[in-house]
């Protein structure tokens, strides 16, 4: 039901195209192999998001993921960026991170 609500809500938006749904990570990977989307929304209804997102990001490390959790009032945007293994790029990446935005419950500190 939760995933259906998200799909229906997004389908009503002009700027969003829902290209497919998959009940398992394996099926999602098969679907994504044909034409990777701009973003993947992972609807976590059973608490298995950590393993699922690790699998998805290992196959598509530059893709953006949004985790929607049934028991939370938050969505989690997960992105990654590849940088060269150089100390100057590491320091630049660390100093570019937003400050004071982390808290255990996912909200702003």
C-alpha cells in the first residue's frame, strides 16, 4: 500500500515519469539494466534497506537513491560522488560537506 501511494502520487506529477517498479532488488537491477533511471526510490516496508541499498549502490555508484520508510516521516536522499584518491580532493570533499546537518533521527541538528 505504501509503495502504491508513492507511485500514484508521483504519477500525477508532470515532471516525473515512473519507469517501473520491482518487488525485489534483483528484479530492480534487471529493470535498471535496460535503461537506468535518474533516481531510484526504495520503499522500505520490512527494514531491509541497508542491504538493498548497498547492493544497488554497488551496481550504480553515481545514481541518486531516495529511501522512503513506512515508519518515518522522512525521506532520505542518498548520493555519492567519485573523487580521485588525492589528499587535496579528500580535504576539499570534507570541507564542502554541510555542517551541523546530522542527527540520529534524520532531522537537522
